[in-house]
């Protein structure tokens, strides 16, 4: 499973890393964002992490 020669799982992992860092920095108030944005990106992080994990499991079968 690749997009332009790059693994979809790798892309998902990098997306999760960026979302995780955003959550960390906005939670520590280094980045000032409204609470609603912080909550929505947290939900997005959970969903993308779940999809990332499922794709990783499927790729090993």
C-alpha cells in the first residue's frame, strides 16, 4: 500500500506525530488555540491512530 512510492502507514505515522506534537504544545499553552480546536484535534488523533494501527496489523498478515 503506497502513495507515490511512500507507504500509507508511514504517512499515517507522520500525521499522528504532528497531531501528537500539536496536542502537546497546545495543552502546555506554548501554542494558544481555543479549547474546541484542541478537542477536535484530539479526536482526530484518536481516529487516525486507530486507522494507522489497523493498517499496520493488516499489512503484517
